C-alpha cells in the first residue's frame, strides 16, 4: 500500500504529509531550495519569522511558478510578538510576499520581552533570556483566533506544547489548535502527547526528523539495519516513520538530490514501527533542540515520555 500523501486538518483542509523545512537554510541557498522543491512536486513549505529567511522563501515560491493556491505555507509567531499577533503575522506576510498563510503557529509557549540587547532574543543582565513568566498563553491564543476569524490565516496551531500546556489552553480555546509541531523521531517518540493530540483532533507535525543539522540519526545502527532490510536510505526510514503513523514531517534540505528523495516515503510494517517506537525506551531517548529560554516553565517533557503503550 502506498503511504498517504495528505492528512486532514480539523478545519477540513488537506495538508501534504511531507513539507520542506527551512530553518538554517542560508540566504543564497533557500530561494533555490524552495523553488526546486516546488518544481519537484512539494506543495508544503515550513517557514518562520525567526529563521530570518522568509523573504527568500517567498522569492523561491514565486520563482517556482507554482500557483500560490496550490501550496500549503506555514509560518510561526515569534516569542517577542506574543502580545501583538497581528504585528508578528504581518511581518511574516510582508517578508514572504503573501496575503495569507495556510497555517500559523505559536512558535514556543514563551513570551520574550524585547529590550536593548535584542528585538528577537533579548537577555537579562545575568545573561539569561528575558522571559515574561507572568504572560498568559491563552491571551496569545485569543489573538490567534482573531487573525484566523479575519481570514489571514486558514488554520492556527501551536509548536512545542506539552500536554499540561494544551490542557490549560483547552479551558479557554474556542478554536482547537489544528496542529502541534514538535521535535519527534524514534529517540523522542512522545507517545503520550501523540495520544493526547489524536484524542483532541490536533495533528502532529514532526520537526528535526533526521536529528537536525548533519542528520545524526541516520548513522544510528538500529535505524540503518531497518533501512538495509527495506532497501531504502536511513533518511527514508526516519521520514516514513511519521507518515506511516499519520504524522506530518518537514525535513530540511538545501541539497537537490536530498530534497527529491526525502519526499519519497514508504509504508513501514507494523514490526518495523514497533522496533522504532521502542528505541527511546531502550536507552536511546534524546532531545536535540533545547533553546535557552523557559525550559523550567515545563512546556515540554524533557524526554517526551519514552514509554510506548
Ligand atoms: P532535519 O532533521 O530536517 O535535518 C536537517 C539536516 O539533515 C540538514 O543538515 C540537511 O542537510 C540534512 N539532510 C536532509 N535530508 C538529508 C538526506 N536525505 N540525507 C542526508 N542528510 C540530509 O532538521 P531541522 O532541525 O531543520 O528540522 C526540520 C524543519 O523543522 C526545520 O527546517 C524547520 O522548518 C522545522 N523546525 C521547527 C522547530 C520549531 O520549534 N517549531 C524547531 C526545529 C525545526 P542539507 O540541507 O545540507 O542537505
């Protein structure tokens, strides 16, 4: 059976199962990568204001010649814009050269307060990040619902939210998040979060599926063994893991051959999925992305609950 090419959001819209990530895609590379990916068949691009490259992503979209309405474009509200979602959104739309987004996410459940040190990653005098610990995420979500109702974004969601954070938000939301984009791979399978999101109709998106820069998970012996057995690359196994489980995956690459092969997923057997699901519980649990703000707020479970059910 061929793997699914699309999943359905709780808005009723379709989202392509594989999208192109753009974090750390340098200016000069990302325009070409986006244009190539779209000409090669991708219809889903994952962007964010903080990546600092949205204008090139937008240029790549235009260069491709693929009509805007055929492309699913995601961007993310940066932490310093939490008190003013409209302003953050407009910055992304202007940089991308678009008049709407298909999906807009709260990038992290943390408000940072801009100061003299920086507009984007401000620090306190002691060097720690300038986190506003009293900020109520439900206010950010209320403003997300507002831009959604105004039609500038066709779906809204969150990124990097743990179950307790989602539970708290659920007391106030009138629009259920369409997506929760989190770090997800066999070493951080987040089984409980997966169940929680499924129960609430929130689609999961897997970021850093290859282990981020340098794709370190591809050299893991257990992953390589499954790749050899299936006669595909380790990247294909790591990406197919998600699509086979009903999860969107957004691998980043600026290398044409890799961009091309990353969109070709395969259906993994129940046995292979079970092996991949258990790797974290067998001592391989690992979180790769740990930015220097707000971890003590508890928005993410450090090892993302490695137990499988
Ligand atoms: P990935 O796990 O996608 O890995 C990217 C790295 O893998 C790059 O070094 C890339 O190299 C390499 N690579 C890609 N494909 C292959 C392949 N087939 N064979 C060998 N190497 C390969 O990392 P990211 O952390 O970038 O995650 C993906 C996307 O998720 C991001 O770009 C971003 O859009 C999103 N994200 C969201 C976050 C959030 O907080 N919401 C946080 C982190 C990521 P090269 O480019 O040189 O080909």
